[in-house]
């Protein structure tokens, strides 16, 4: 009797060992020893069975049933996070499960350059496959969303702060917009808010000034000078006559600014209307916002391109016209030499 009991116990022990080995092999053996990355998209609301089946089809795991069993045993059946994942067949099923449970989704670095407008921002995000461009533009120009974010104006132009962001696929459009606006608010509050209050200038005016400065020059040393010209012209009641503001108001601008454009009746045509445009024309960076609050102590009223990325600044119309003639002549000469 005792011998039978010992034999039964031995059988049970052997079965347990075999089962343990099987579980270990099943849960801790990768589908392949070779690496390689597979991009797996897990949709919100997808069942674990659907997720496991997609992993098997992609070759990330050998058997979906084993992963389902592991998830059940660990109570992780409903803990998988939606998103885009980078997974490898060289990972064990348990490693794959851990990544899915902890939501270690693929992160996309997105750089928004200084001076890009909302259409250009939408294009960058669209190219990255992070969202639909039309949806982004619809939300970025929704006055109710603007108001809900505590901002003034009918669009978010000027408040989508230029920076490098980490986004994941599956984020809602409003979440991405919210991250950019929060970055703007944080930078503005920490570096510019007090200075603007001392000057008695609203945030919207500061950002509008900064956006024009951003678009007028790419030379860092000129920002305060451009700012001075804008302030001086506003003070004297002279139209700004800023080409970038005109361009912003033109639908489908083809890159060729004409006399007809300069006469067009739009709120952004500062050749036709006095004062600042109704709002920002781009999303400025820190340096341009700083320049908007710290114009150079100069009496310049005009500037013209020197055809090298910088400008010549003048205090009188006579001096300005002379500079325009000089640099236009140089440009014509350069063009003729290229043709020759």
C-alpha cells in the first residue's frame, strides 16, 4: 500500500515537473532567436484574444493560446494598453506581455520649427501619421476650444509652442494640441508674463508682435531691431507694411507676392490697414517673444533685405528708398551674372 502511494506521489511529481518545464518553455521561449522589430497597433477596446491573434500573425509569438493562458494566470487579461508597439520575435511571451501591460508604446519625436503656422504644424503631424490634418486644423480654429484653454482669439495660432515633443499614435487631437499649448503657457508664465504686465501689453499682443518678428527675419541679431521698427511705426501711426502679414491673409498663396495682393482687403493686409493684424501669423519661439518685449533703442522706421538673409535699417523714407534702389540693383546684377 505504501509502495503504491510512493509510486503515485512520484507520478504526480514527474507530471508537475513536466508541466513546469512546459510552462517555462511556453512562457519564456521566444518565437525566434533572431531580432527584428515588428510594429504592432493595438486598437482601443480590442479584446485580448484579438491582440494575441495579431501578435501570432506578425510572428512575435508562436502561439496565441499560450499568451492568453499566461494573461489569465497573471490576471492581466484586461490590462493591455492600446497604442503602437515595437516588438521583436526575440522577446519571450512574458516580456511581450509586460510591455503591453505597462503600455510601453512607441514614441515619435516631433519637432515644430519656430515660425511655423498652424497649417504647417498640421502638415508635420499628418506626415508623422499622428493625426488627420483636416481634423487638427478644425480643432485649432475652433473658438470654443481656444476659450476652453483660457486663450484669447478665434484660433490657436501663436500658441502652439515650437519645440521637440514626444507623441504616441492614438493620442486624441485635443491631447496633442493641449501639450503644445501647455508648453507655451509654461514658457510664457516663467519668462515673459511679468515683463508684459510691466509694459501693460496683453499676451495676445505680445504673441502677435513676436510672430511678425519671427517671420520678418531669420537673423538672431536683428530681432530687437525689427521689434523697434514695429513699435516706432505703431507709435507714429504709420502702416506696418509687413509682407508676412499680407501673405498670411492670402488663401492658397503660391509664393509670388504681387501688387494685387498688397491692395487686397484682408484684416492681415498691413499695407491697407493701420496697426497690428487681428492676431498672430505664426507660432514664435522664445527669442522672438523676448524681442517683442525688448525692442532696440533705435529710431528706425524702415528696413530692406540685403539679399543675404539680413536687412538694412533706415530712419527716413529718403534713406530707405536709396537703400531699396541699391539692393535691388545688386540683386539684378547677381541675376544677370547667373544667366551669363
